[in-house]
C-alpha cells in the first residue's frame, strides 16, 4: 500500500467514514489514477474535471457518479489540502423551493423556477 493511500484511509477513519464508504472513495481515486496512468496527486484540476465530465458522458449512473465525485473531493480537499473551485460548494439556484418562487404572471417568466 502506498503512503498516499494509507494517509487517505487514515483521514477517512478520522472523519468517521464507514468501511464501505472508505472502500468506495479509495476505488474512485484508483479509477482516476488508472484512467490517466499517473499518480493522482500529480494530476491538476482540469484533468480531474475532464475525468468527471467523461464519466457523465459515458452514462455513469447518478449514484455511482456521486460516490466517485465525493471520493475525489475527499482525496483532494482533505488528504491533499487542495482548495479547487471544482470541489467548492455551488451557489444556490434562483429558487430553492416552491415556497420561495414567485408565481409567474401571464406575461412574465422567471428563469430557474418551475411553474407551480
């Protein structure tokens, strides 16, 4: 086992992640490394982004994609301490729930809000 993998596993144990989650996250990092045939700590943000976009374009299931995304996010933000915009929290959409969306009038349409 590589020192980097050991460190990630240790970080996940400290974070209180379950064994199955730890396995899924390490598998996600392994997938990334195998895809590029390089150590994951030597990849830049754009390479990781391209990997994630490629996974979506290849038809990866949403649940699988989420596990891969969160595994890579944990690795890069927690284990390596990289603060990449790729993994930062996205801004909220124009309307978060139906209760805060304005009702559209006959002549006005609101982008980002679904009709009630």
